[in-house]
């Protein structure tokens, strides 16, 4: 476990924060409806030919998934 400002933070809660931030970025860039479509329908080279949903199900790190999104879509620098 990791201590942060006096609170114990587990890797599970960190993963939840990262996943929440990932979906916030997806929604901000694509819009909430289209973000779900991108996650479900687009196969990304950076994910080994998987979709975002497949990569999440496989337990891929959301940072790796976001990097793959940024490689395949014109994501603005402020969201990278």
C-alpha cells in the first residue's frame, strides 16, 4: 500500500481513479455517446488489434489504452 497525505491508498482505488479519468477524457474528446462507440467498435493497433473494451476486460493499464487512443486519433495536447 502507498501512503498519500496520511491516507492509505490501495492499488484498487488508484485503478478506479485512473479508469474514471480515462472515461472523462474519452467523453471530453469524443462526446459521451461516441466515446462508447469508439471503445466498443474501433480496433487499435497500439492495443494489439483489440478494442478499448477488450483491452479493459483483459486488464490492460488505462494509461496504455489512452496512449493507443492518442496515437490513432487527433487528441489535443491538453488531454494527452
